[in-house]
C-alpha cells in the first residue's frame, strides 16, 4: 500500500507555489482512495499486508468496517493463504480477480508480553502455531530439537502409514529371528550373525538406560516374553516394567525405523571393510633457536 508514496517521494518535482504541493498531495490521496475502493468493493472484511499501511488508507479501511493488519510475516502470510483457501496478491491493479480466504474468528491474543493475531475456523482444515517457552536458551533448544524430530516422524508417517509397536519391540523380534539363523549357520559366520543380534538388542537397552531403569533385568524379561508366540511386549518407561505395546498404544513409524536400521548397517559394513589404518607420524616441533 506504500508504492504510491515511494513513487511520489522518489521523484523530483519543482513547484512555484504551495498550492501546487497541495494539488500533488490531493492527487496522491485520490489515487490511494481509488485503490482502496477497489479492494473494498471486492467484499473483504479483513486486509493483511506485508508492508506498512499509512494513516490515510487505514482510515478508509476503518470507515468501511475492515480490519487492516500491517507488517505481516511473509511465511505467516503463505501459511495463512494455504489454510484459508485464499490467494496472495502481488499487485492491487485488479483485486477483483484475487480469490478470498475464509475464516470464522480473528482475534488478538497475548502470549507472555507478545501480541499475536489468531485466525480460527479456517476453511481448509486446522492449522496451528506451536509456541515453545522455557527458563533458558538450552531448554528451548532441546525442546525445539525434540519437536522437530517428532514433526519429521509425523511427516514420514503421513507418506507411509505403516507403523510398528514401540518400546524396543521391533528390535527384539528381529534379534530373535537372527538368533535362530545363527544357530542354523555353521562356522565363523554364526559369530557375525550373533553379533548383529546383540547390536539389535542395544536399542531397547538404551531405552531402559535413558529412563534410569535396570536394563539388564528388563532385557532378560523382554527376551523371555518374546520367546512366546505373537508377543507384543516392549519396555514401558512410565511404569519401568515390560508392558504390552498393543494395549498401551505405543507405536513408531515403519519408514523411520527402516531408514535407521539401513543407515546403521551400512555404516557398520563400511567400517568392517577397513582392513588397515595408516597413522601419520606426530608433528615434530622445529627448534629455531
């Protein structure tokens, strides 16, 4: 809404009286009035602008009963257009061709000392903004990383809806099958297969250790449970015991689990292919005395 102001003050105008200056200001106001009237005629009741809205167009919007919001964030406008079903206009020459977005309530809310504009009842489903608050930057950074990981898992689950039971259940099932294969394999290969089984059991062990539980006792209980048919046992970190993951509803993304196991296996294979390490001699300090 400030393009006309830039054009007027970016040009050099020579006048011989104050009346000419008044004529220029009147022409500027008239041009702005025509632009605002085009926008109002489109049937809007809220106008969101990325840039500054000057007093005169703001008064025109207020007289027409239209809420004018200025200095909006660009990414916020993109998300707002997406959830309201509207379009972002880069010019106001033909505002009647722009598709309008729809929402039920627009309100100003306070979070801490910050004022935010809240749009609810949007046309294209629900969208939300997650606000993280903490006592220190370290706490906020940790919360942001955890939230980012959770959102990445959710996005992958949307693409591939297959899920597995959590709590170390997939690793224990795979470890059981690998153990069976190790028993049937003769020779030294059985040791490598057995080592892979122990590596898989490291995941539920880490889950128990991170929860401050006795990992050795829980893994032995978990191993005994998985020798039963169709067991859905896993580690319940809330109660500190072995629980039924199906009843507890603890699940994780199949695609994420698959990517983790493939990456870990490829990294282990790459390290095992290294048959020799050449170390550089330590640097000697030159005596320049």
